[in-house]
């Protein structure tokens, strides 16, 4: 097995953690998989094995669910004062912040993203999420109601934790996705089994150590590493789980829904996207070029809300496409821990083959490569150059399907199509996000209202905050992450009526 001596330099705490024997975290203890199995974790920049983690299967899942069930039914967490739960969540945020550099290195090593991006995006947003939800713990309230039956009744509602929650997260923002899931569920008083993405388990395993240090009671948080079929499927189907929260592909989301049907457990899904970006002729062109490039190339295009369909008015089409292409061509590909890195590798060989296959499919269907293409020019690692495709048509796979890589389809429109551009933008099974680029306030608001998407950005893209709800229309999912909206996913409403 390759060691960290073959990897880019990392700090001693990171190296020490990676070299540890890794375990699942169940019922307040770090334990190996029942079967003794483990699987390898790879650095996508080199293809080298960097460590091994336990391969959780059905019995590991069952033990974790039973621990979470006991912690919810008998333990102190749901019965703890909301302020105390908030204090523990805040302590966890402080611990994460204290280890920012270590977590940033783990994300870069494991996922491939630039270290600088992990420092300024993933880690601050993670800390903010835990602190934001720590504040909500003491503000989850019901209401009093006036009944039509008259004044002889006193009625009110209670908001109570939904129970045991299974959470399954993706590999594109490993630590941040863990925060999006854990923080609101814990603030509400739920107990959790979190399955990490098999491609990127390291930051989640380090998080488990800080959760233990922060003082969460045993069984409140359980963290597993394993594959979808071996661990994710039995977790989603388990009869003692009250709720499943999943972030990932729409294809797997459908499997989650079927698995949850046995005991009709609640389900929330944050799924795929094919987000439109609409640039009008009156937009600030420099701002639009920079912003739309970031919309698709940020995190190597491995974002569910990546701006992968670029609609540009024909009067500024060439200028915008040339500008985006210049940025694509000048982007420095390198391992995420390399100081020169502007774009790292895709997360895995499987993802690399998928994205390259889409680019080749687009070319075969008649698309022109304006920048980038399937060949990165690098000998090692899962690198794909930022790619701009033109001369596409609506029926092409590259236009209709989620690529989840740094590939954008640039599509012109003209004055005759102004009334139709919203319809064209909505011509997708997805409805996660969109952005509009214009200096006309009326146009911006009118188009924003017409777009069938859960998030619309105006003259910006990929702006996130713990207070902003995030989720999709259509096949982009059910429910919302973040903001006060996410609390609905982890609480039940109970109506109480008293005859006076």
C-alpha cells in the first residue's frame, strides 16, 4: 500500500490521522467492521492508496441503528434542554474551527479539491452551519390556535423530533455535506446514523473523533464507512429508522424512496441538477464571464447546482464564450495540495470515465470543442480539462443529462426568443438552481419568478449561507437543506386540544 511519503506534503496532524487504523463510530465507541473487512481510499491526484477504512455491512448498520434507537427512546439527547443541545453543537463548531488546516488538507487529499478552496469555502461554511443550527435548537416552537368550535377549547401545536434519522452523503463536499445533515437533525433532538461516501471518508472519520470529544451522549451520532449496496441499502430500509435524508444522484434517490417504503419512513432528497445560466445582452460582461466560469468550473464542476447550460444572447455570445474559454484554457490543473492548483482531479476513475464519456458523446453528436476536451495531457490522476462545448442541440445527452464535471454547453438566443428563454431554461427534468445575468431589475425579477428552480441567483452563482434554504423542484429532490426550512425535515407536528 502506498504511503503519505508518496503524496504531496501534509502537516503532521494530518499525516498522523491518515496513518491511524480507522474504525466506525457506533454507540460512542470506535469499532472495526463486524466482518473485519476494509477497503482502500485513493488520492485522486495520483491514484495511490492512502489508507484503508472499515467496510460496514448489514450487521454494522443494525448495531448503529439499535444504538441510535436506544439513544432516542431512552437516552438524554431528546430530553435535554434545547440550550444544552445548542451548547454542544457550538462546542463541535469550535473544535472544527480549531482544526481548520487539518480538515482542509484531508478534503484536498481525499477529494482532490484545491487546498485554498477547502480553506475558504468548505471549512467556514461547515463551522457556520453548526453554529447557525446551534442557535435554532432553542427556537423550535409550536403555536396556539383559535378553533372555529368556539372558546371552550384550548389548542396548540408541538414540534417534536422525528426520531432516528439515517443520513447518506455524497463525495463532492464531504465535511460540508455532513454538517448540512447532522446540524439540523441534532438541533431538533434526533439521533443519527451517518453513512459517509466511500470515495471520501476521511474528514467524516476525523469529525467522529471531534463529536466524541464534544460530549455527545453515546448513540446520538453514529458514523459508518461502506458502500451503497452493503451499507446504504440496509440503512435506508431498516425498520427502526424513522427518516432518511439523502444527497446524491437522482438515480440513487429513486432507490432510496423504494427502500424507505417498507415502514413508510419519511424521506428528504437533495438530488441532481442541470442548472441554466442566462446572460442577457445588457449584462456586465466582465462580471458575467467571471461568474459563469465559476458557476461551472468551481469544485471541478462536481456541484449539483453547477451552471452547465450557458444561454447567452447572440449579441454578446462570442464575447462571453471566448472569455469563458480563456479562463478554461488558462486554468492550472494540479493536485489539490499543490500551491499552483486552480483545479484538481475528479474524485475517482469512475467519475473521470463518466465525464470523458460525456465529452466524447457530445463531439460524436456534432458539438464543437471551444476549449478543453477529453485529454488532460497529464500522465497520472483523474484530471479533466475545463471544457466549453458549442453547436449543441436540445436533444444531446450533454445538454439534457447531469455530467457532474467541468463541462458547459454554450447556447445562443436572440431577441425573438426572449419570451421563450425561460421555457428553454426550464426544459429539463431537473430544477435545482439557476442564475440570471442582467442589469435590468425588471428582467431579473421576471425571469427569476418564471424559472422552475429552488434557488435563483442574480448576477452571481454558487452563493451559499446557512440561513438560505437549498433544494430543488421536479427531479432535483424533496425538501430543503439549511435555513429554517430544514427543520421541517426533522420534526413532527403534534396538535393538542384541551376541553376547558
